[in-house]
C-alpha cells in the first residue's frame, strides 16, 4: 500500500498508516518533516547536531512503538507529540550530564508524555542488553543468530553460508550459540 | 543433547505457530504435564519477543540513518541555530506569544474604537440626565433656603457640624469643604469638650477638602501625629474605620472599602460600606494599620451603610499646596504608622486626641 505524498510533511494519518504498514517512504517523509523542529530545539538548548540526531531518533522510536502497539490515538498532533518526547528526552540527558537546564527555549506546545518516555527507557535498556549480549557472543555465533532471527535466513541457507556438512550440524551450532546468548541476555 | 535441540526447535515452531494442529495438541499436553518444558516455553517467548523488538528497532535505526543522510543538516542548523542577536532570538522563541499579544492589541484597539463610537451617543444622553439633576437640585436648594429662612425667623442660631483631623502638630486641621462652606465663624472642639477658634486656610472645592488653621492662644501643640497618610490605593474589601462627631461625643464607625470609585463612578472617591451620619463628614478613614486612606465626605441617600470618602492622594495634594514652613510636624506620608500592630481600641484611644468636631456658625 503506497500512498503518493505530495507535500514534504505528510499528514498524521498518512504517517500512522505508513508505520503500521512498514512503509519506508512514510518513515522518510516523517523523518525529514520534523527533524528541523527538533534540531532547532536542541541547538537552542545546549546541544549540537549529533545530539539532535540521537534525541530525534529516540523520539521516533517512541512514536513507532506506540503506533505498533496500537495505543496511539490521534488526540494530539504528531508534531506536538514528537516535540514533547524529544524535549523530555533531551532534558533528561542534560540533567544526567549536569548541564544547566534553566531557561529552556521552547518553540512548540508541550504535552505530558512522561509515561511513554519511561516505557521507552525500559525498552531501550532491553535493546542495549541484547546488543551487548550479541556483541559478547563472538563469531560465528553472532552472525548465525543474526542471520536466523534478524535476517530470517533458513537453517538450510545458514548451513550453506557457513559450509556445514549437514543441517543437523548447523542446528547443533545454532543451539549452542542460542544457549549462550540466552544465558548472557537473562543474567541480571 | 539431541533431545534438547529437538525440544528447542519444537518450542520455537510452537511459538511461531508453525506446528500442525495435531503436533500442537500433543505439545500443549506435554507442556501442561511438564513444568520444566513450560518454563522453557515462557523463557523462550520472552527471548523471542526481545529479539523481535531488537530486530525491529535495528531496522528502524538503519532506515532512519538512511533518511538522516538525505537531510542537509548543516543548512537547516544554519537557519535554526541560536541567532547572535538577542532580539531575533526572543522573536523566534516567543513567536506565537508575540502573535497572540499583537492580535490582542489589535482587538483591544478595535473594541476601544467601537466603544468610543458608541459612547458619544451615550454621553449626550448623560448630559441631558445631568441637566435634569441640576433642575432637581436647584429645586431642593430653594426648599432648603425656605426652611432655613423659617429657622432664621425663629432666631435659633444656624449651627452646622462636622469632623476634622489634625494634619500637623501646630493646629492645621483637615475637613470637608462642604462642612465649612459659607461659614461666618469656625470653631473646633476636642474630645474633652474644649473649643478653639479656627479660620479657613486653604480650600479645594473640587476635591471637597478644606484645611483650617487654629487661631487660638490656648491651643497646645499636639505632638507627633500617630497616623500616617497612605500613599498607595486601597483594595476593595480592606477593613476600615472612621471616628467622628455625628453627636457631641466621639463615635466609631466600622466597615470596609466596597468600591474603588465613588458616586456614579467618581474616581476621586472610594465607596465604603460603613454606617455614617451627618457630622461624620470630614472624618478620617483609617485602615487597620493606622493609615489614613481617605476623608469621609458623603453618603448615599437611598441606601443604608453606603458612604463615600475622598482618596488620600487628594489630601496630600491639598497639603502640598500649603506653604511647607507653616506646617510643623506634618502628617507623615507613605510611612509606617505608629499605630500599626495595635488593637483597634488602642488605635482609637490614640487617634481620638487628634480628631476634632468642627462647629460652624
């Protein structure tokens, strides 16, 4: 389902439908549409372009998860929502870095989105945990797991790619890797 | 080992919904009978969900990075970065607020314009009203003259009374102009019943204020005045009191400021909800801190407990137009009164020595 978008900023409905249908075009339009707003906020509040990129991408992940979980209601403008989430995330980062946060220069209305941001922080911790676990897994386990679970390769493909003599060997290897990964991931 | 691998792949297929209905039934049977298997299913589900979420976010991040590379970040940041000029920065930060303020100003201007356009007509009507008032008044005056003439024929000396209070220690007394208007001779009488002769020193008919000078050798210096005159305006609801001579003895009246304007919106006066009687005119209106906030000068005829008081500002204007070297120890203005913090009865005890009955013959 591809909607032809005429303007540079897509309508909120288009974005929500696009994300639900995994449309990369909708994501691109959304991304380009509101980045200047967040960039302006960060640059005017003690941050640089890289901070803006990080904060903005986190905010889009929050929005993305909310839409994917089906509990996003179009009660506010996406623009206001993204601005509020970015703002909250950046102010938290500023406090962590012990930079001064008084006199926040605001450019948009602000919503109460604390709950969403807190939920996001939980998920973000899980994401980091998985990332660290995969990193410490080492090769070839990391690639086998990624190929199987992220790139959705079949055991047959993996068997050929890694040159195993039969799929059973590949399965055994994958099983061992998975056990180690689970151990790493689930350890407190 | 073999079995473990098989079990793991069955669990995975089960969670991904890849089992046939028969296999599924059999597996669920196994799961409900074996807590270890059940635990493995639950743990694997958590793991798979996390992995899926990880994969999704990873993909999203890749897509966003690609989108980010399409954007000319430097050009945008050139446009939106903090401007070196403060004015531009304030304009950017408060663009919407300034817009609101500007539209409000325009709205206010338009409203005012249309209000004035309407008011012109109303003003005419008011003028007519006032003319009728004047007719009424002149009629009232005639009647009064007749009655007073009748009194004169009885040869009982026409005697008017009012109240006044000291504005300096050497015998300057402030009262209402209408109390002493047209007087032949003026006497002031203190709370012990002793009278002193006084004369008109300064009058301000517009603000209804008059200052008398005691002209009597037996008058003793009063010492430093306990009250001071309030500089700022008084709020609606502020508790106030007055002391005066509606009869031969001093009387306390209690009330509160009920409006910042007097009769018909007269901005020179306050409206006070207080019980006053003829004779209270010229009496000081004090707040709880012992500051004089006004001078009682009249009451609403048709309504009970509504009086008017000239604002303290005009007392000061009157005092400032008197040669300053003739006033010794004049009343303080805008300073802390020595009465502040005292109970009401103690305040009255102190103030009553400085409040006089004005007798006009």
